C-alpha cells in the first residue's frame, strides 16, 4: 500500500476528474455550471440555480479541486527537494 495520503495522490484524482468531473461529456456538465455561475444567472435572473444544481457543482467539481490540491502538494514537495 502506498504511503501517500489521499489528498497528495495525483494518480488517484486523475480518473475521477476525467470521468465524473467531465460527465456527461458533450458538453462537460461542469463547464455549463461554471458558465452559469460566472454569468451571474446562478443567483438571480429568470432561472437561478436550485439545490440540485449546486449539488451538481459540488459533485462534478470536487474531483477537479482535489486534483488541483494534489498537484499543489506535489509541486511543493518538488520545490523542497
């Protein structure tokens, strides 16, 4: 078993990022949610985001956040060496 903590394991987060993080694939679901939030329509407007939409952001975004965290820790470890 690897001694690398789960939050530092880049290989662990690549597969979920490319599968769950991008599903459905055409277009990636997370991309539409990011555009919705960035466009300002998520909080007001004709159709603001509901609880299910925010759950989708968390579900599809978590693998990407964890991959970024793992890559950051990997970069920090490389700089320390």
